[in-house]
C-alpha cells in the first residue's frame, strides 16, 4: 500500500482492509489493529481527494499525518485551488467539497479544525476571484463561522498575495486585491492606504516598478530602499516621497531623514546641506549619523569628486559640534580633526577659537542633547553670549556632570576670546583666573560664583531629578 501510486481502486482496497480488521478479532495485537485502522483512514482520504481531482498516494498521506502543522494548510489549499481552477462555481459543489475536506483532515490527522478548513477555503475563493462564493463562506456554513478578526486576516492575506504577485499596478490582480479588502466585515483602510502609498512611490521612479518589486517590503524604510535602487535620485521626488513614506507608517521627520540619507548616497551635497541645517536647528539627535556622513564628505581628503564645492567653515564647525553631541564615541576622533581644520579656516577673531578643538578637548565637554548651545560656543562674541549659550545648554543637559562640562566650555570659550593660547586645555579654575587677570571679567566671575552655589544645591538634593537641577541652574 505504501508503494501504491494514487491511481484509484481505493474503494476496493478499503473493502479488503475492512475485511482484514474483521478477521483479526479481539485478540489481535493492538499495534497491528491501530496500523490497519490508520491505513483504512488514509485510503478513505485518498478516495475523497481523488474524487475532486487531487491524487495523493498512501506514503505521502503517512508523511502528512506525522507533520500536521507543516502539511494541513498545503493539503487544504491544494484541494481548494484545484477545484477553483476547474471552474465549478455552484454552491452545491463547494458545500460538498467543504464536507469532504473536513472529513479528509479528520481521516489523516485524527481530528478536523473546521475554522482552519473554512479560512483556507475563503482564502482560495478570494484569490480565485469568486467573491460571491467567498462572501457566503465568510458569512459561515452549517453553524460554523469565523470570528470578525479571523475574517479580516483572511481577506488581508488574500489581498497581499494578489497585489504583490502582480507585475504592474494596472493588472487585474491589483483590482482583485482591493475587492478582497472590501469583502472583510470591516474593510481594512490601513492596508488599502498601504497599497496606494506603494503605487505612489513607484510612480515617482523613472524606471518601471510594479507591486512584485515591493513583495518583501515590511516597512517604509525598505520601500524607500527599493525605490532608491531603481532611482538613486529619489530625493528629487521631494514631498511626494515623504508623503508616501508617511502613509506607509513612517513619521514625517524620519522620512525626511531617510530621503536625506539617500541624497547623501547619491552625492547631492547641496540638498544635504539644506537638510542638515534644518536638523541642527531642530537639534534632532536621530540625524547624527547623517550629519557625520556629510561632514566626512565635505572634509578635505574625504571629498573626492566634489572639487570646487565651497562651504562656510563656520557651518562645517557647527555641523561637527552637533555630531559630536550625539554620535557614537568611536566617531569623535574623526570629528575633532575636522572641527580643528574648520576652525583654523575661520577668518578674524573667531580664528582664535581654534584652541577649543584640540585632539581630546571636545570629549571633555561635548555630550548629551545640548547640541545647539554647544555649537554656538564656536562663535561667541561677548561674555553675555557665553552666559546665554551656557544657560541654553544647561537647560538641555540631562545630568549635573554634563552641565558642568558646558560651564567649563563656556569659560574656555571666554578665555580663548580673551587671548588664552590653549584655553581648551585649561581647567575651569585656570580659565577664571586668566579672565580675572585680564580684567573686565568681573561679571563672568560673579556669574560663575552663582553657578557654584547652584551646583552645591544640586549636589545636596542628590537624586531629586534633573528638572530640579536644571531649574536651579536657570534660576
């Protein structure tokens, strides 16, 4: 029987096995009885499947029985798909098929999961375009009915299979996919919106893209990757790309960053500079890697292929300071070197502030979210600006230690402005002494004394919270 191909004669075989069971009697080996009964079930199952045009031999059914989780769906889908392909759309035929499929599962696996049989039938009917029959099965059969949630999942799954199997957005499968979504008790507006967003993204590409190209896409970033591979200049799509990514579930700021990263990859530095300025103004820490990549591209020795592209060194310095605030520690050394070269190019009194970027200086004070304030330290013009910059950084800092680093940086900036040759290497006390010796530092000294008092208050309250610390510093 195991070697017999599924060519028919199942009724005769079933009769022989039934006779064998009768002959064995009550005293027969129980294991032998169980095996003969199992063979009877598989022969009956093969007969039911052959009745609907699906020929399966005994050895295959034996393998199915040992792996229900991996084979039941395949068996049901094969049976229903073959029936759908034969074109019989009568209600009576599909009712009979449903009963036979349920019986076949019971014979092979020892029990039948009516919900699973019903779900697979609904899915096959939807994918075959037999929507009236599908809706009837979705409404339930013989008291068996899928839950609203299960119906929705069946409809969405069928829609996705149809949509992503299509080579073009104008094909029949795409229209059928939308009908599948509408067949659900609660039509999936979210999935329909996703299909439309993918179509909108693909329409922006000069190279032809179809639903099939997005088959393995799970989120908006992967969809943008597919578009970028077909169209490296996708950032030229502007708000259209961002809007489609947003409809795919990506926040607008994240979409703008993803598009900017594609522009950097494509080498459109003018676009990247505009976007970088916006990210720095908003102090968007998520853009740190993008800004780091842009800084590297702009730096001498890293800017191959962009000769003649001039950027204000003070802006490069600001980008460096922003990236230093948020990037991984392993990137700091490269940023410090670029920052030093940019500061050296700044004309006039600002050139003296190159001392703020020694090989290890920023590691001492650039940390945390006070990026905009720290960036401003590179361009301070007065003691008032130094105090204001430090105050902004103090409000943004997340710990007392970071506030102290900001204050140290403000003092170093003031000392550098006053002519200190290596202000960044000086301790805060040394900076204060230098400023006092130069005269005119009384207002800054008074301010520092007030900060000292605030630090004492912050240390005293211990773990009372960063908001209290920041409040004391601002006060």
